[in-house]
């Protein structure tokens, strides 16, 4: 049986298998069709219906279940929904167990949330360091703001204030007003 | 970090049980693979997953035999929320008696459309893992409760009849 306890392990393995079988396009389709439109249809419906309050309901619940020791922080206002991951539960699982079958596991988050939020009318500013730390800001498409200065939205819980947050931009994957996992800034 | 020596699970987490909503993703993955690659592609995925991702478990089983199989499944289902399972050891086989499948239970509770072939995944995946460990697997039942029987190859279990595996119903 495929279990949920080590889900992140076989999920990550699946990305590598799909890429070998059908190339990058099949991986992208998997994130959008299987995860966004099927597995996470409850999140999709909630956020399309309620916007930022729906994001709070979805991520508030799911992150607490996946990361009961609170390796994350959620901040929200009427205009922006922000998550800071200080200890990503799924990337952390892979790192602790030495699992790597796909070149960038972190891409899967933008792979399914990007299209999901795009369908709900939102865009994403995001950076991840591949080591279990990242941040996300979600705003209505066409509104100002984005890549808010460190600490200005999440205060001291902004992951970019960590001493180990990379100073070298080349060590970060960075997105601006994005909905596409391949829209990384150069 | 590798799994602690006390755990039969090759990959361990910091929390005692997984998040049941991940069963939604497993079900969705099967649907996607069946639609895109057909039954043969889905089966190939499961067999390669069984030989590849689960290689550390297969090695444990190969080295530890049926007692290692029993230890693994007890630890596995202890980490799956909602599972009601008995693992029964016989001299020539191990029976994993799944009284309440945690995946089917959660998919139903969430109102999800369950892939009809869902329960076959346990056979295709498990048979590939068993074969890699010098064992055989037979499966009967499904759609919420079933029995997996692991035995040494020389035990000579009757061939698997896929009709013994029920279609999963939502």
C-alpha cells in the first residue's frame, strides 16, 4: 500500500518518474491536473469562493496538520496573504531521509498553487532556498505591492531575517507576480 | 538522517502519523496516470515504485524474511491514521488483515470519487516488492477491507486471480 506517512518521499519519486516517462510537460500537467484540479479541489473551491479568508482556512488547517510543531508562520491582511516557512515539513522530510529523485522538489508548490491561485485571480511573489525555508505573498492580480521589504508584512517571523537566509540571490529561486512554475526570475 | 535502528520504516518523520489528506493525492495520482498512460503505464509506475523507492524495505525483507515483513507492516499501519489492521504470523506466511483501510475510509469521508482500480495498486506494488525480496504476495478483498498474504516463493501459493480484488467504490 502507498501510505500517507512517507507521502513526500513517494510524491517526490513520482516527479522523477514522470519526467523520465513524459518529460517536463508531463510533470507540469501532473501538478496542475492531478494536484490542483483533483487532489486539492477542496482548496481550489474554497479559495475561488472566499479569496484570502479561504486561504487562511485552507493553509491554516493543512499546515497545522502537516507541521504541528509550527515550522511556519501565516500573516494576512485584506490585501495580502503571506506564509513564511522556517522548517518546511515536506522538504524537511526529504532532507532528513536523504531522498532526492527530482532536480527541484520545491517547484511542485508553485506547480499546483500557481495555477490554482491564477484561476482564483491571484498572483504570487515567492522565494525558496531549497533547504526548507521559503516565503509566499499572494495578492489579487493587478494590485500593487509584491516582494515587500523583509519584516514589513510578517514582522520578526519573516524568514528572510534568519541569519542563514542566503545573501547570494543565485542561491534562491525567485518569482514575481507569477502563476507558472517555470516563471523563475533570472 | 537515516531511520533509527529501532524502526522498520526506512523513512521516518518527526510526527507519529501522516496527514490523511495525502490519500487524496494518491487517488488523484492514480487517476492521472490511468488517464494519461493507461492501465499498463499505471502498472509500470507501481512496479518501478516498488523496486525503486521501496528498495530499502525490499532489502530488509530479503535479509529478515517473513518476521521482517510482519514488523514492517505493523509499523507501517501504526503510522497511517485510521487504520485497523491485524498482522498475523504463520510459519509459512504473514497475513496482513486490513479490517479498515485508512485510505478508502478517508477518501469516502471526504466525498472523493475513488479510482475503481485503487485496490489493485496494493497488489501490483506489493507483488513487485515481494518479488524483489524473494517472496510472493496474494491479495483478496478490497474496497475497505482485504487480506494481503506474503509467503516464501517455495510455499507455492495459487496464482493471483485479479478477480479476487474488489473494485473500490466511493
